C-alpha cells in the first residue's frame, strides 16, 4: 500500500488536498482535507441578528446569494415573518440567476479545462478541445464570459449588485422593479437563453429537457455540452465516481425542485431533525455528533486522528450526496434517472444534471418574471425579535445549504452552517463512514508514477468543490 497526496488543486475555491491509499494500481481509500480555517460561525456570535445578512454573503464570492437566502430564511423563521408574492418571485429569480451562472462557470472555467491536459494529447479530439477549453486561453471563455456578464444584469435590476447583495431580507426583497424594468429583464433572459441554446446545448431548451438517451442526442449536436458528452462516453465517465446511494435536497423555488431524501429508489420526506454534525476526524473540539442548533466550532489543531477542518454532516446517521444530481433524482427527472440507473451517481450524470437545471431554470425564470406585478409589495417589514430559533434551508448550485440560528436578547447566541461541500467532502465520522467524495474515489485506477491522476481530477471536480464555504 502506498500513499499519494493529490493537491493542492487549482481552479478550486479554497484549499483542497486528497490523500489516496493505493494498492495494486487502484485507490483503496481516500481522505479529503480542507486545510484553511475561517470561523464565520464564531464571528457572528454576539452580534445583532440582522448583522448576519451583512456577514454571511462574504463566506463566498460565487454563492453569496445562496448564503444570503439561507440567512434571511432562518431570520424569517425565527420571527415568524412571511414574504409577499412579489418578494418570493424576485428571490427565486435572484437565486436562479446565481445558480445558472454557477453551473456554467463550473463547466467552462473549472471542469472542462482538465480535458485540455497533456495526458489526453493522444486522443483525436484533444487539439480541438484544448483550443476551445484551455484554462484562461480557450476560445470558450471569449464566448461565455461576456454572455455571463450580460446575464448578471438580472442581479443589477433585482438585487442591486452581485456578489454580496443586501437586497434579500427576511420579509422579501428590497429592490422593487417597475414595469419598464420588467420589460428590460425579459430581454436579458431572452438573450441569455439564446446563448445557451446556441453555444452550450445546440438545441432548444424544451427539446433538450425531453431527452432520455443522452448519447444519441449528443451525436446529433455539436455545441459545447454535446462535445463533452461524446468525450465522456469514450472515456467511460458514466461508470466512475459512484458515491453514496443516498441523495438529499432541501428543495428549491417552492415546488420546482422538491425536498426529500432518496434511498434505494424511494423518496422520503425531509426531516431536518435527522441532521447532525460529527467532528471525530475534524480539527475541532468534541466527539459527539450534535444537532446544528447545539453545534460548536472550537478549533483543536492537535486533535488525534483529525485530517480536515470540515465537519461530517450526516442524515439519520448516513452520509449523503447533495447537488444538482440529487435535486433532479428527487424530482424524478427522467434523464437523470437514466444516467444513474446502471452505475449509480457518476461524473457524466453530475455534469448533465447541471445542464438540465440550466435549461429548466431559464424557462422557469421567464414564468416567474411574468408573474411579478409592479406596484405590489416586495417586502414585509422586519420588526425585530428578542428570543427565538430559526432554520434556513436552501439549495445552492452545489447542493443543500442550511443555516441554524439562535437569538437571545436580540443578539445571535448560536449560528451553525452546513454548506453543500461540507456534505460532499466530509471526512469519516465516528463510525468510520466516509463522505460522498471519499466513497466516489475508491476503486479508481492509478498508474505507476502518476502523481496527479486525471481521472481523480474529473471525479473531484464533478462535485464542484467550494472549500471556502466548507470551512466557513
């Protein structure tokens, strides 16, 4: 048995290393390490309750809106505050804009550049893929980045700015739009949908969502995602990266993507009371698995057996996978179900699920915008709260994001966050159960002398790690 440490990874938010135990040319076990401590949970204690809305978006520059939404939802739950219809529609549009942009940024900037590596120089497709997707220099960035900038005008109209907006509040959104601005937003959505259909999918969003056989569809199209599907088929990426057989979603955008837990083909209702955090192998004091409402964040750098700052969240004692694929499987999306039917969750399925969401959300955003009634309220008034608890559960692009809040005498007495990458990149728990990525890496081949196996890179990036959220 030999040990191989892969990392630190480039094109990743934060610091990530993966230690692999290799025997007979295959990975036998893995330890995933998040090596940067940040401590946002401790920064929040003692502050005014609404200060959370200022601080938590700074956890991440990519999913700051998701952090804002979770915090606002936790505050609203603690105060018993509900938002008007316009506020809910505007918040859906803001969150969907960030998630769609995140999915495509992951595809173009983080994931696809690995196929331009010299390791694939012998493949017939390599030269064309390298020209299109090489990191920082590929022609795809010249297409995508301007389109993304135009799409983010949605944030300008509805959220004032991105990232780190303060427009999302417990009672709704603070930026009411006029009828004229609504028309301009319709134009923004039409333009970006046209870009996605032309350059990303090469097909109408509605037709793409009807597909059941992805390989056949890809053979008939030549846009960027179809090119990836053909490469993935040739490399067998639909057969690698299998993780837990359990999938979790907190639900998103009302009933667009339902909440639930999927195991052995059956979806059960989500019960937040079944969520605990285990720190047995984390550089944090304590050994008992605690509910987030009782959780602590106390660094202990010399803890025996620890190898990461990431906690190990568990649902009903089990490791789960979260993310776009989990959302689509729990929603019973036919293409997602077909892609995992034989080999379980895998690299191809995770990327395809993101594209399914891009297509679905672009169509849904048009409907939400049409339903907004200019002149009607967008926000209910916050009147404050002295004591209470609240939970804010949302879906970021990478998966289930939860904020657990306790308020005493108007001040934050406790604040715990479980980010999507905390679920997927968690260490072993006290029972020795590995997290989703640690499971997904087992069995991958590693050639003698290969210090940075490209297949390991594909599996890791298929989860789209955000380590700064993980160690908030």
